[in-house]
C-alpha cells in the first residue's frame, strides 16, 4: 500500500527518469510546481503529499511514528520504476530523503536536498551542534506543549515563525492559519521522527551517487550546520547557497531553487548516459 498519495504527477513512460520531490512539514506536493514547470518532457515527476498533508491521509496511531513509516510509500514508488530515480527533499522532506537513499542506494541517480532537517546528525557534532539541537528541541517542545494544553495557535505561530521568519504566521490568511493549526499534531510527529532517526552519518558517507545540498543565505543555525556536515561527510556531495533565501527558499525563491535542481538532475542524467 502506498502511504503517500500524489498531488502533483507528470506522467511519462515507466523507463523515463523519475524525479520524486518531498515537501516540508505543513506543506504539500504543490510546493514543487516551479520544478514541474522546468523539467522537460523526458522526466516523470511525482511530488507526493506526505502523511498529514491534504492528500496524504493521517497517521494511524498504531505506534510510535518513525521515518520508516513515511518512507514506505516512497520506496514502493522507487521499486515499481524501471528507470533512474532522482530524489529531492526540503526540510522534513530533506530529512526523509537521506533515509530513503540509504535504503535504496543502488537505485538513485542523484539526491538533492534543501536545508534537510536531519536533526539526529547534530548529536554527532561538537558543542555548537548540541546547542543547535537544543534549539530544535525547544521548538519541538513548544509544539508538544501546545497540543497538550490547547494553545494551538501560539504553538503553530512559534513553529512557522521559527522556520519562516518573525511575523509570518500572523500575516497569513485565516484559512491558511487554520490549515497549519490542523497540521500541528503531525508536526510533532515529524520532530520526533527526525530527532530519533537512527541512520548514522557514516551510512551517508557511503553514498556513491551525486548529492547536492542547498541552503539559504539566512539559514537557521541547525540546518546550516546539517548542510555543512553532509557536504563534509559525503564524498560525492557539493554545497551551494541561495542568496537572499532562508529556510523556506523552495517557496520564497521557488524559481531560483527549481533552476538549480533542474541543472543538477539533467547534468547527472547526461553524465550517466555518457558513462553508459
């Protein structure tokens, strides 16, 4: 069973290169519209709604939530595709993508991440990483406490403003605020899954496919450190900074980010064809 339904799919032949793009917490597959517009007709794009998103269903509550549960549907997509697979992820989707990549390293043509929320890596860093993890734990705690005591609006505002910038939540339309408040229980699960992820950095160091790690110029400390760590750990990784962008660059600077992703994907398809 595919746990993640697709909200944006471009249909191509099954042997065509497949691009799977994973969205951030509180988002949906629609965040990758600029990427869809820029990929040419030789690609098939799947941008699934993950669990908790409008088309992704809800968590069953059968037990503690882990990235393995979110990954199950994506792995099924990969296993049912005959051609090369390019994996893309932002924030929560960027933390999920390396987990998936570690489970199917022989199937990926490339991996592209924008500020991946691979919070578990912060434990492997020095005191700077531990302080950054404390920052993440504080936000996660605010979300959890809000769910317990009923201060949903305040908790959601803290969550959104931390990643998007002060005052972002208050400036949103009421219907979008309401949708994000409804997402809050899944945000808490996302934090839990990312913080307690068990895949070690040494596993990522074995990736043999090209990896692109993007971050915004104004990235929060935790994701800035994570981006730096991945680039240093993964031999085939390169890093790049999106000028003027923050953590939500794939939305605020959608065209710039999409252009960079397309260059990464198309270059490695071309390189793969030459090698073949």
